[in-house]
């Protein structure tokens, strides 16, 4: 499957229009001020673009937000649940959106902070509600062009308790993307040499951590099995 630059640009515009409606609703529920920007990042934006490119339906439901300032959630009757998420932000549910992750940054240059939260080039794009547009970085265009998953702004420190992502979680998520992009959008993607290096260098203990991480994070058992099966196939080669 080959896409030209015009195909990608058209898909981005189409996805922007769809996301604008969602962003309007989210902004209303969170009572975000009209002069405050709201950035949607990560999988929700990515999947809307890939769906538009492939002519498929977007399957992503979770929404990740970056806000220059945190809205008042204490007195907001639209909030039905709230807790801390694993990345230092808030995970909330509203009446219309069951899962929203909120990260706060006092900046309007969201490109400076994308790599802090999202570790793959396929996620390196965002939607700005102020401009009602999706902005795709060069990392995302590289992903589309080469059909290769790669790490973004990332250093692996073996056995470090300070890092946000570990080798076993990166491999698990990369394999999950491979399976889902193929099944949802008919898109075959490769793994970069860096990710394959992590996979091939796993010892038995790290491998077991990868299996446990996959089972804990992926609720669908069939998808769990496909991720682990793909790992074993690659490990044999």
C-alpha cells in the first residue's frame, strides 16, 4: 500500500474535521475557556488519520489531552470518575467520554512535549482545537513513508527504575501496533532496528516481564495471544 503526500494531507484534513466535533464536546464537558487551547495527542489523532487514509472506521475511543492549564474538575458535574494515571497525569471519565487522560503543560508549543509522553513515531502528531487542525511532525511522515515503527526521543537505560518505559513494554506495544494496524487498516509495518535489537536481546526474565505486561495492559485475550505469538516468531529468526 503506497500513499502519496497528497493522500496524507487529504486524510489529515478529513480527520481534523472529525476530531473538531469531538474536541468541541470535550471542551464543553471540561469547561475549557474559549481562549485556552486544547491539544488532542496520541492514538486518537493517529487512528483518525489512518482510518481516513485507508477508508476504514476509526476504532480508537480513548482521548489524550495536553492543556496549558488544568481545568477545574472539583466542581465539574460532568466528571464521573477521576484518578491518577501511570504517566503522572489524570485519567478521568465524563458523561460522554469514558476515558480521557489529561496532561498539563504551561506551553503552547506542544511539539516540545510530545516526545515526553509518546514514545513512537506513529504517535508524533497532534490536534490543536484553537486552529482546528492536525499538525503532523516529520517523525509521523517518516512513519507513513517507510511503514516502520521507531522510537522517538528515547533512551533505554537497562534496569533503571527512573525511566518511564522499559524494553519489555516497548516491544509489547510495538508488536501490538503491528497487529492492530494490519487488522484495522490493512497497513503492514516493520519494526526499526532499535526495537528489533531490544526484542532479540531479551533474556528469559525480561521476556516473562513482556508477557506479563501484555496480559496486564491488553484486555482482549485474542490480541494478547497474537502479540505473544508474533514475538515468538520473530525471536526464532
